[in-house]
C-alpha cells in the first residue's frame, strides 16, 4: 500500500513505501519523468480473476511486467476508483468527472486531427452508473491515446496536488539521457511558481553531463529559452517549461559574477544516474551542526540523528528542495525534538480528524533547531515545518514552503498496469490550519539568489548562524 505525503514538484526527492516514485530527474531527462514509478523487479501479470472488474484494487505488489493497452474499461476503473476511494469522492458530482475526462478525450483527438463528428457528451443525470453507461456507449471501443488523455484530464480535474495517474515506463537502452540540468529556481511541478520573481536561474548541474560540458553552472541566469523570455515583466512565462523536454534546448544565459551573456545549444546525451537520496552533514562555526535532508525517505529520521556529532550546540536542518515522503519519518524526526505534541491532522470527508503525534520512542536531543525551507519544500516537508513552527520547536528561515500538502496518497492498480494515486484524507496543520495551496511562512526571510549561488554564498545558513 502506498501512503505518503509526496508532492508532484519536479527536481525534488520524494520517497514512499513500495512501490516508490523515483527521485525525480530534471525535466529534460527522457529516461525518468517526475511521475514515473521506480519499481521493484517485474512480476508476472495478474490472472484475469485477480483483475478488478468494476473499480480498482489497492496496490500491494509492483504493476505487471506487461499489460494490455489502456481501454475504455481502464477509464471506467479510474472513474469508479475516484468515486469510491478519493477522500471527497462520495460527495462528488460524477458529471464533473466525466466532463473532465470527455473534454480531454476530444482535445487529444483534435490535436491529432482525428476528431469525430458523432462524438458528443451525452445527457448526464448525476447517477454514477447510468452516466457511465451513457458515456461508454458514445466512446465505443475508444482510442488508447485519447483514453490516456481522458484519465489524465479526469485526475487533473480534481485540482489536487497529491492525485496523480502514473504509467510505468521502461528505462531506455543504453542508460539515462538528459541535459544534466537538474535544478531550476522557481520551478514547481510541471510549471513555474506563479509567485516567483525574476530572475530564473539554474540551481544544479550534473557533473560530466552535456550541460556541464557546455560550461553551464549553478547560478547562471536563464534569460531566454529557445528565444522566449523566462519572464514577461514580473510574470513567469509558463510556456518555457515544455522546451526543457525537447532533445535540444537553446539557452541564453547570464553569468551573475561577470555579467557575461551567451547563448548555448544543449543537446540531450548520456547522464550519470542519480543515486538514491541520502542525508549529508558538516560542522558550522560555533559548534553548530548542519544537516541536509533531501527527502523523508524510509530511515531518514534515523540518518539525521546518526549524522549529528556528539554534543553540538544546535542543529541547522536544511529542508530546501525536500519534496516530501513518509509521514512516519516526519513524526519520528519530530520526536527527537519534542514529545507529546500533535504534529498534524488527517481528516476524512465526514467525522473527526485524526491527530498525528510525535514518536515519543525517539530519545530527545535537547538541541536548538533552525529549519531552512524554500518553495520546493513540499508535502511531508511542509508537514514537518508546520509542526516545528506551531509547536515552537525551532525557527524557520528561508522562504514560504510550496503549499502542496493536500493529504497522504494511496495507490490503486488499473488493468493496463498503471497506478492511480488518490488521497484518502485531507491534511491540516497542528493548529488545524490549511497549509495546502498556502504553504508555511518562515520566521526570517532569507532567499537564495543567483549571485549567492554563483559565488558560493548561502544566506539561509548565514541567517541561521546569526540567530544561534
């Protein structure tokens, strides 16, 4: 069973219990899209008797090694799966689900020049069963590509950052390929953060990658992408994100340390596979320990504790870029800083919210805590940050978090081998506040800038040391 607070934000590390999404690669890497499942060894395809007939089945094993194409039956399973398992599914209007699916279906046909004159949305009544029967009659056998678009559109219509439809992809022969640009400021999920301010700049480049060989470095400001400005005034240009998925991207870059502007064509090529996320640490002046936690993966809390030196004065916990992960790891790590505290609430559609609490089996560290956050701190990362802030366990430094923490997702297997991720609960902070779409505000604003990154400065760490 999948149960995790994991955002859809790109360029972050987000882990779940098996099966797990891979640590997301850059948007330019063909080999590992952000929504791709990292699967254990393939298993045999389920027998027809084990395949759900009407709805979906909670996933307890990896998807099959091979599966039939997406069909009308797959769309039917997804439709009933949402109504039966999404936390607000029982109260949803099934007409809205089918409308979203049908709109995406027809739009896909139009993009491919295959629209049909007889394809119209039938009259819908609000009865989930009869409405499905009416739509299925119109679709007939359907077209796999358009049906995949329909499922994607239906899930997108939920407007939930933890609801996703994932189709496992086979890794390419010869290893992963990409440009090697695996970090961009202002990127949230598949688009730029609407609240982002210019400039857009590169935050991470893989060593030995095509981008690195082209002399691209962290801190380089992206002036244009394929000739299109990254910002129009102060508004991020959302259209440029698609350019990073092409085989070649032309970047106009400005080096902040020198002011030099140049244009470079970067072609995708072999890149070094990214290793699983791990905790890193280093000493800071004054006996302060710095620990970077890239994701709340299995065992993350114990890794953080193990990385701390003996008797540090305080700890700076860097959660910038942390895309979330296991709620259990959140409560376990919080248990090292406080006992007997409510960390968050998981709320059903109806009934009482269930409190999550610190794991009091973890020995208290008795350390002062500063947490560094940014707009890429999402999901379980926000769960942790809100608990620190609301319970007075430490100080938040950096920028407001992503606001992508709708609720923990569980996975459901469909008959084409794809997986539907749906939250069964909605998330509230320790004070019962809504964090989703809003984020957790920091106590001290200390954003990273392109000149800081290019020069090797870290304003967040500097502010943390000033406070400590």
